[in-house]
């Protein structure tokens, strides 16, 4: 997985800068079981940090699972997730 945080400048005083983090991930699951081919997942995405306590993740996953052993289909997936920190 590779990622790098890019802080954007503050537009107005008192409003924190939006942090942008592009993400690239590649994973292979090869269980070494006869008759089951490896499953490969490539993820391209971006994490947005509008606040220190909020993270919004936008990801596009490209799934290559020829046997359907781990995923129901080989359809690509677009997902949006949020993470909120309570202090």
C-alpha cells in the first residue's frame, strides 16, 4: 500500500485545511490449494480529512477472482466509508 498526505492551504481563518491522501494498494491471496487460483485486488482511492476527527475514504477496487472463491463476482466495487473519532 502506498499513500501520501497532501495538505491544502487554509481558505479562511479558523477553518482547518483539507488533507488529501491518494492511496494505491495491491494484494494477492494465494492459499496454495489445488483447484483454487489466486485472487488479486487492486485499489485506487483517496482519503479526505476535512477535520482532525473525520476521515472520508473513497475507493475503487478492481477484483480478479477467477474461481469466485473469495468474492461473489469479479465485478469492480466503488465504496465510500467514513471514520469518526470520538475523544
